[in-house]
C-alpha cells in the first residue's frame, strides 16, 4: 500500500484558506490563522483533493511526498 506525506511550510502561509476550501478533510486553519494538516500521512486513494490543494496554494507551501520519493 503506497502512502504519501503532506507537509506545510507554515512560516510562508498567507492565510488565504484555499487548501481548507478545496480539501477540508485534511487541511484546517489553526488558532494562529495558519494552514495546518489534520493527518500527515494519506493513502494513494485519498490524494485527489490533497494534490489539488497543493497546486492551488498561491504561496506554494504544500508539498506531497511519496514514501521513497516525491509525488
């Protein structure tokens, strides 16, 4: 079973919440108004909205890495 890890560079988060609008099951805005991940490791079958959120982020701070290499 292939797993992927979601990472966010919170220092560069612009707080626009696009990721939470696209993929609320994995992204949320924390008490500081920064994007956060509710679950860092996801299955390949769950990647759809995660990848869309990553590509849509204007700050480019979301990365998705396959265990053993980048997605």
